[in-house]
C-alpha cells in the first residue's frame, strides 16, 4: 500500500515538471585585446536569465540578469559600458567591449523558472 501511494505521488509530481533548457553553442571564443566579443545562450522554459563570469581560483561572479522581457539588471562592479546584453525571443547575448587580458575567464548563462 505504501509503495502504491508513493507511485501515485510520483506520477503527480512528474506531470508538473517544466522542461528548462539552456545551451551555449560556442565552446570557446578567442578575440584580440581592444575588440568586442559576443556570447550567446539559447533557452527554453526560463523566466530568469543570468550571466556569470568564472575566473581561475575565484568564486563565480554574476554580471547581470533578466527577468522575463524586462531590461537587464547589472550587479555591482559591472558597468553597462563594458558589458552589454540583449535578449531576443529564445536567445540572450552578452557583449564584452574593449577586451583586456583581465577579461579572460569562463562566461556562462544560467536560468530558472
């Protein structure tokens, strides 16, 4: 009987799961100093999109986030002249302007519903 109740609850829980997908098609991008790089993230089933920077031996830093179709909100320490973002339909872009050696890092998108 206990197994039957668990099975029924599991079915109800599974039917309510929303599929969330985030993909960054570019594995690696190399650009010269002073240039601009454009990174993209394709998403589905996500209301909040975040862009993070991860440098070696440091904690991840959130650069900015989007809530639905609203404008992006930058975290403290990240200028909107250095980092620009754009969201179109199911794709979000991060532009990093006037590249410097200190911009070398892993950049990734994250999201949640």
